[in-house]
């Protein structure tokens, strides 16, 4: 999952205070709508960077008056143009879309349209739009131009979007992927996995964490046969490996390394 430092490198003009304020909600939206692989994250963050001018705008600058009477946007009542102007990092526009996405997210965006511009809601709308329009699948296939067309309706700002895409691909870790190890059969040799358990650090580790203790967890999972990078970044690949280990050992499968999972890794 993207970190503050990675977001800073992708969007260098975004103030540190705004990054800190927005990052948890970006992370939550990405997790909620399965934007959790290298290709999906890079494409999503690149489009977000362009659409919001590096998180500068969560609401359209124009008044929205130009949308008045636009039946294709569902603006059928007086004042709908301004009321349902573009809001959020990928701008939600028009009564029809406010109705649609409010229903999908369980929010009353029709009667309270201003919340679409808040960090709590805006990034969820962006994530829901992304998933609903099959942009994860296009990201997996690296069809970035097609993603742009589905968001923009054309290719406006394509060069700028590609600039952020290429930057994100250099910044984010490609290595944090995981595969579940093949079961050991009687004809295969079980690797030696005995090791002395290090002391539990006293805090749980989950997606988004970084540091030396994450490296310890990643290395232990590798020792147990899981294929993943050992980079100290608890990303989606590490979470997937942890969840697979937990499921195999009847520990649930939340992908969080608490005291019980930590102990089981070295049991």
C-alpha cells in the first residue's frame, strides 16, 4: 500500500500537511475497492494526481452553471447544475451520478452533495468509480490510455497523466507480490524451517506498515516457502502471504500479524 514518502515522490507539489490528512483515506479506498497490486496502484494514483492537480482540488473551480439542464447528467430540476457540480478527486458530476454513487456507497449524496468533496467520501467515490468501470482490469492489462478515456471521455491531459504513471511505476515497489507455496508431498523434500522466535515487538503489523520488523516477518514467510520480497514494506503481497499462512494454521485470515500470528510463525 502506498506510503507517505511514496506519495510525496509521485505528487511532489502536494503539501506535506495535505498528504498526511488525505493518505489514510486514499489507503482505505484503495483497499476497499481492490486497488492493491503494483499495476492497479500506479494507474490509480497517476489518474488521481492529474484529475486533482496533486490533491489540490476536491471540487470543480467553475460554478457548475454550465451543467444546468444537462439531461444526459440527470440535471432535470432547476439549480441541478450548480448543486451537482464536479466534486471529489475524480470529479463526480450530475444528479444522476450523485444518485447512482450515493446508492452504491449507502450515502445520501442527492440531499447532501457537498460531502462528495470531503476526504472521507471523495476517495471512496473515486474507488467505487474505478472498480465499477472495470479499471482494475484495464490496469492489470496496462491499458492506461483506455483508463483515461473511461475517466475523461477522451484523452485530455494524456501526456500529463502518463508522466505521473511513469513516475509512480518507478516509485512503487514491484517486488511486493506473493504466491502461496505448493503443498509438500511425500515425494518432495520439506525444507528446514526451524528457527528461534524473536521477541514479539508488542504491536500488530498490517498493510501499510514499514520497517525492520516487517522485514523479519517477510523473511520468516520466505523461510516457510512463501515467495515475496523482503523490503520492509508491508504491502498487498505480504498481506496475502500472511493471510494464507493464517488460514493454513486456523488463525483466521485477516492478514494482520498480531501476537498469535507472530508466535505461530516460529512455532
